[in-house]
């Protein structure tokens, strides 16, 4: 009996995880009840986000003139990521169930009897459950880091996205005041905005409108960075490391080292013969000894 999984088997499991998430039902895995999530899916967001930001700003502003406090970004981001926990638990739960089903099926195929399968499965189940708990705990830790800390990033993509949004907002504000003229050099029609129109557009914008626009652009830019970072971290740490390839992943529970470290009593309880078979062997051995003695007697 082989007690370890080769690299090819790991690759097959990775494909199995990606292809076998549909149709998973937690009711089929009662031993995972305290680990996996039963919530299915989330609803798409509704409403106008800019109106929501304006309401959030109105409820949180104090005596600041033309600015907004850092707390509003923290609160806005935390509320916008309110569904991340449900989605993360659901994703990690699906992978746990796929891995659990794969291990159970693979062990059933390599065991010579159902009795041996049940003995080994019951012996490694506690360690498997602990590895699943570790994966879920790691995912929830990453979630807490993202949602319960001050928004921060060193990723240049944040500034790049923020500048693009600000430029687009200014362009949108000026577009209504633009007029078309014919360019004599290119013989093409271009849009031109008068300097007075630019000044008027800036002065006509209210303080609340300007600030909510800034909050929206910062929140949008940071959300993109945080989402990509969080998805990668969950995959690399909770899924890849804790469940698939790490030294304490479920695939390492039933290993060569696990078998070597079994005591004689444990090994006998798992792979030892039943009392009936032992009694039969002892009976046959005794009969062989009796036949040998009889044969020696006949020779004399």
C-alpha cells in the first residue's frame, strides 16, 4: 500500500478542484458540519453608489472645511466588502469538500477491503479536519486584515487608477460646455472648451459634490487593488498552501511518515488480522505440527 501522493496526483487533484465544485452539498459531508459554510451565493449590489457615498459623508462629517476624515474611507470600504466573508467561506468550503471527497475516494480505491478503509479513514479523520480548520482560519485571518485595518497599499496601480478616474470626472464635467470647431490643419472636427467655461464648471461644483466625487474615486481605486490582493492571498495561502501543497495539507496526513510513526498496537489495530483469522492460523499451525510428529513416528 502506497502512503504518499506523487506530483502527478497533486496536479490531478488541482484539476479536480477546479472542475468539481458544482453539485457539492454539505449534507453529504456530516463530519464537516462545523467547518464548511451552507450559505449559497450572494445578491448583486443595488442602488446608486454616489448617492450612498453622499449620505455616508453627510452622516460622518464634522467641522472640517473642504476635506473628509480618514474614518469615512475605512467605513465605506468595510461596508462595500460586507459580502466578502460569505463569498470567501463559500469558496474555501467548496475546495474543502472537493479535497475531502477526493481523499475518501482515493483511499477507498487503494485499500483492499472496506474494513481496512474504515480503520485508516477513522485514524486520519481528526488530522484531516484540523487541516481543513487551519485553511478556513487562514482565509478568515486574511479577510480580517483586509477589512479591519486602515486602507493602505504600496501598489502603483492605485495611483494610476485614481488619476484616470479624476481625469475622467473632470472631462465629464466639461463635456457639456464643449463646442465643435473645424481644425484647418487636419480638416477634422474637434471639441474645444473656453477658459471661462472651465472656470465656471469648477466654481459651479458644490463642496459636497466635489468631496463625494473624491471619495468615490479613492474608494473605487483602492477596492480594485484590495480585491486582487485578497483573491491572490486566499488562493496562495488558504487554498494552495493549506489544502493542496503545504507540508501540513490534507494530502500529507496519510503519508509514509504517518505509517512509520505508528506504534505496534496502532498498526495492529488498523492493519492487523481479526481474532477469527488469528485463531484459524494458530489451529492450522498446530495441525501442521501434529502432522510433522506423526510423519516422524511413521518413519521409525
